[in-house]
């Protein structure tokens, strides 16, 4: 499979400090759609086994691997796992010649291609592979777990169901045929405008400057993406955002249709102060409803944690890395 030639940044440009306990290298791999993805591979320096368990990490939706997913990956590598933080198709350093597009199918394949890469890595035990999805990639991780039988354990952290929020709005406040029709008509009109203009119009990232009357969750995003805490020049959310029509196909393609058939272990974790907490609670409830595979499923609600506190800890160590280590050690034996 032919790889695209990607322009990879070789110097350390993460939003978190580099650990001296892990080895780090840039790698690339190809999806079944022929898109070359860029990733950071982290391996523990003090490995006590020839082949180690491995974890692929992605998210949040509109972020890059230099932000949260890289932090999760490096931290789990410190704890004995081979980890891979990757940029999704069309974003960051990854390939795809139309930028800033998203797709339930292609983005699920991104995770599966990461599992491909880890399964064939000489230092990885292919029977002990897990995934972590953050924010919108939490939903993608659950969708991957329902499809990819090689995934033995999945963590969905501060998750969004991107199909639900695109089709119904926040808190399902626009859940009507009329609202969806108006939204679809506007995107169809935008498609033609984009073609006439010869470029795709960006929808805008996190609002800047921040309005004084902005909702709490907007302030939460601003504090991460628009400040030195989490800003990155390649991050969509830190800058121009997705294309206006970038998430069009999410409107009528639910991604969690068969989540209650997931046989492997799943941990859904969310902060109770997160505006998005209902996504995690509802996804967990749907996953275990009428399921034969509930013994290895868990919902973890973290008191006082906001949505972005589970991006980087929020200055209060909100990410329960001890719990994640125990979870993956248990189910990636």
C-alpha cells in the first residue's frame, strides 16, 4: 500500500512536557481508504517483556495528537503499554487531500487502521490491544469496539456522540424534523457555494474573543483551546475549525447502533460537571440494555470534573490514570 508523503514535525511540539521514561518516534500507517495517518509511538524504556500490550489513542474531536491524546498515550506508556496517538484523516499531520472533513465511517476506520499498525508491530502482543477515545472520539471508540473484534478493552473519556449532537443539537434541543430539514438545506446550499468559490468555508473553531455571557461549556473549551494550556497551531478547535459541511454525514448515520453487542471490556468515564455527561450516561445505558455482555462494562462518574478536565487533568489531576492502568492490565492480560 503506497503511503502519502507527509510533512512531519520532528521536534517536540506537544502541549505537555516530554517524559524521560519513554521512547518516542513519529510513525505513519495507511487506512483501507488509502489515507496515510501520522502518529506518535510511545514505548516504555523499562520494558520487562518481549511483547507488550498496546493502546491506540485519539481525540478530542477537532484536536491533534500533540494535545490530549498524546498526553494519555505518553502517560500510559510510562505505565508499561506501547501506545499510539494519531491524527485522524484530513486533520493535523495526517493525509487526505480534502482538509477538515469528518466521517463516521472513515474515522472508525482510522481507529481500526491504528489497531492494524499495533497488531503488526514487533514489540506488541496482537492479542492484547485496547483503545482510548476522548470527546467525540469516545463515541468513535465505542463504534470501533462494536466492529473490531481485535479490540479487547476500550475507554471512552468525556465522550460525545457526534451523530446525536449533529442531528439533535446540544441536549437534544433541536430534535425535530423541521430543524433537521433546515440544517440539511443550509449545508446543501453551502456545498454549492463552496464549489463556486473553489474552496471549503471553515465553520470556525472555539469562539474568540470569548463573550462575557458565553455558556459555561464554551468558557471551558476556551480555557483549553485558546490559552497556553492547550493551544496548538494545528488544532482545528484552536483555530479555524472544521469545514461548515465537514460533519454533514453525521446527521443521519448513528454510530452506536450495535453497542449492546460489544463483547469486550468497556469503561465509560465522565465528569459530573461536564455539559456532555449525558452522552456518556446514555451511551453506557444503551450499551448494557438487553446485552449479554455486561460483566466487563463500567460507568465511572468523576465528581467535580468538567468536560476539559479529562483532557489534561484541569490542574487537579482529574484523569484517573490509576484506574485506566488497572482496567487495561485486567483486560489486556
